[in-house]
């Protein structure tokens, strides 16, 4: 069975679906930290790299760049720095 919509309704439906999908993609990117250059904490960095936190700790001991906020006991990782480091190994 095929349903034919008038052109105006078809355009409105397309526009609505486009908006919904655009917002959904932006939401997923935001939750997955895809649209930010920074990762907060070892867990997020390990997840982004697809490795265990133990492997990340080993990489850090081998020179993987990490940034600390000592007064808050928080570590941050820059995605570009990680990529550069891995490519140079």
C-alpha cells in the first residue's frame, strides 16, 4: 500500500523529520563527547579510546599527555594530543 501526500504536507513532514534527526544526532554527539576537544577523567578517555582504564594508566606512564587540576583532583585529556601521541608511537 502506498500513501501519496500533497506536496505541501510531504515537505512539512520532511522538514519535521530533518529537525528531529538533527536534534537527535546533536544530543548523541553531546552525550558521547564527540563535539568537544576535551575528555574529563580516565574513564571517559579510556572509553573514547576503546581501552581499559588500566591500559590508559600504562599509556600515561609512557608519556600520554594528561592535564590535572590538583585542587579538584580531576584529570583532563585533549583528543588532539592523544591522537598526536598515538600517531608518533
